[in-house]
């Protein structure tokens, strides 16, 4: 009996992956529910990583090959992640359960460009359950969870995305979503405006037939306002970014958790006692600062907006100009929605730079002057926009920075 057990155990042991493969597999499984970086290591080998997904011929279990992802074999793993995400999204799941019998989105042909994560998969599958047809690409070349993309492809979705795309891959994936024979999208769901911009520039006749655009980001909303101001936005567009639930959950609460997770996974540094400057105190900046403060970091904040600056001071953070601290800080985190963040060339050796994407650069008219009068009490130094930065944001460098309804 013992010999039989030992033989079985030995046979089972021989089936196990090698030491390197076992370590890679263990890491990817243990971190899968939160780690968008794990997918490059999960269920792949070095030869697979060297081959571009564009050069592969893959099909799902039903023989469908209208997708381009890293590895379809990761589908089961991705499905487990999606099932976990469903538990974290009760409102969307309730909507799916309530309306899927009515199919209110029947006839909708949605082309999307967002982060490809387990949470996005829940959204896509909800749209499909409500009757929509979907084709999807990634809005970010680094954030795709490969196993989730595989699960979506296995489920019949036309998804074109993988972690580590080149810029050429990025635009190729968007074009594959849009340019398909016999399929005319009538709705756009965008995060950043790249998909909208691509269709507007390259397929103007297709753009004119779009019935509506949903935009999730500050940058994308700015682009739409610019088109509207120029009289070129011929399609109804919805600004989802400024909804309260989107701002608070996506920009504030999620960034409050993901900032530490991302930095820990990529650098494995301790935060206690580290000097950190956070550029921007919008919703994303607030979340980052709260998390870093809780970990014992010494946090500085830069701001152009007197209301956000006053909020930072009242929350206990030291408001500075970047050039005042850039030579001494250990970590620089940008979450401004700007471009040309200056003085980064003056950082000390070993300084970590982290970009948290586009913060919520709100624009207001009323209370900013009053807020600015409070700042000298804190010996606070307000950062001023350059002319080019102000032009990029579509703002007057002296304000206003907030809409009237901002509170």
C-alpha cells in the first residue's frame, strides 16, 4: 500500500512544472485577483512571450478566431478572476439580472477602448447580456490582464489587447476593432478619447453614423469639448467622468488602494519615512496622499488650483512648488492631467517616478479667490501653469479652475 502511494506521489511529482515554472505559476495565481501585471507570467513560457500576438493564429473552443490576445489557454484562469470581480460589483450585476430578459440594448453595436481588466469584463458581459454586440481594445499598453482577455475571447468577444503592446500594436488593435467588414458600430465607449479620435480622423463616414459616445476620462472629455467648440462634434456625447460615483470610486477610492499595490509590486520599497511629492490634489491625488500618509510617508503636494491647494493644507499636507523639493524626495507621483511636468531632470539618483494617469482637473468660477486668500496663512506656495500647460488644458492660467457645481 505504501509503495503504491509512493509511486503515485512520484508520478504526480514528475507531472509538476519545473522549479522556475512552478515559481512563476505560484506568483501569478497568488496575485491574480489584484495584479494586472501577473498575466505576463501566468501560463506562459519564454518562447511564447517572444512571439507577438499579431503573428499567432489562435481560436477559442468554438473555432472562433476574431480576436488577438496573448494566450487563449489562460481563459479558465481569467474566468475565475471575472467571477471574483462580479462579487465586487453588485450594482452592475443587479442591473444585469433585472434587465437581461428585456434586452434593452438589442441593436446596439458598441466599440470600446478601456482598460482590459476583470472589472471591465463584467461591464462587457453585462452589455452583451442586455443585447449589445461588442468589440473591444485596450486604452493602455500596460494594464491589460492577459488572462481576462483570454476569458473574454473564449466567451465569444472580439477583443484585441495584451499587456506590453507597442505603440504600433496599440493603434493596430484599435483599427482591428473598428475596421471589420459588415460591421458598423453605432456606439463608442471610450477611456481617453483615442478610439473616438481614430474613428473621427480615419473613418469620418463611420463617425457620422455613430448614435452616441460615452467618455470616461478627463483627457477624453477635454477632446470632446474641443471638438464641440470647433463645431465638429456631430454625435451626442456623455461625460461619464464627472459623475459622482465614477469620480469617487475610480479616481479616489481605487487609486487610494492601487497606488501602494503598484509601487510595492514594481519596487518593493518601504514607505515609512520616505519623502514623497504628489503632483496634483484632485480626486486621484487625494487618494494617493491618504494612502501614503497612512504608511508613514512624508507627503508634499503641488497644486495650481487654490481650492485643491487649500484642501491639501487642511488635510495636513505641506504645499510646495516642485522645484523646492525635487532634489530631496524619494518618490514623485504625478496625477495632474497635465503634460510637461517640470524639474524631473533634477531628481536625485534612485528617485522613483510614478504616473497615476489623468487626475480630475475640475474647472470652477466662484470660490477660488477666497480660497487663495487663505493660503498665505499656511505659508503655501501655489504652482502656476505655464502658457503651454494652460493651453493644453484649455484653461486660463489664472483660473477659474472649477465648475460652479463643484463642492
